[in-house]
C-alpha cells in the first residue's frame, strides 16, 4: 500500500476512535443492530438499537440495511440503495462470514467506510460462530481498508480515558 493509502487509513481510524466516547448510554439487552449515532458535538460514533428478529446473518443484514427508521439520534451508515447480494460462511476459514453488498458500498471511504464496516461486523458478531467478517462490494474487495478480515474485538466503542478500559461499557455513577 502506498504511503498516502496508509496515511488515509490511519487518519480515518484516528477520527473514528476520537469520535467514540461514552455518554452513559447502555447497550440494550439481547441482540442489537449497530447504527451511526447522530451526534451533534461529541459522543459515540456507533450506537446500538434493540433487535427482535431472527439471529441469522441474512436477517440481521437486511434489518441493518433497512436503517433505524425514525428512531431519534440514529442514522444509517450506508449509501442509498445498498443491498445484500450474498452472505455465507467461508468454507476454507471456519468462523469467517463473507458478505457481498451492491456496488454502492464501494463508494464509501475513510471514516464513512470504517463506520459502515464496523456496524456490520458488530451486528454480525452476535451470531454464534462468527469470529470475523469479510465485506466486498459487487464481488470486489474495498481497496481503502488496511485489512479485509475484520472482527468485533478491533472496535473501540468507548473512550478509555473517559470511561475505563477500552471496550468496557460506561459505568453508571
């Protein structure tokens, strides 16, 4: 990857991590869909919304792509018209789910791509057996990523300086 490509990836991840902060939000019980938070100033970049449908990859992805509806404070991280083309397990790599979205997804870059990627990864990681997710657009890898296989453990959801250990939910006082 060229130096400018790495710089763009590092900048996008830095902005994403800086945008993730805990504001005392609690994760709903049970399965959730992860959407972009419609923050005005500071706060988390991604926020969960309760999900009561089937805990199958296709059902989760279709619900995620449908968007958060009129729920205040949440917005879809996906460009208009993105659809699920294919979703299935990688036969050569146990625990890896392969997701192919329509070509519109390939237009995302930088922080927008990171937010969309991790809303998918965090949502799908609730399915039993999912250890990693690989996302393509129209059958092609998105070249703006530093790596193609993503896992929920890579996402920093709360600011460790504000709320304690990274990945730990905010503590209520």
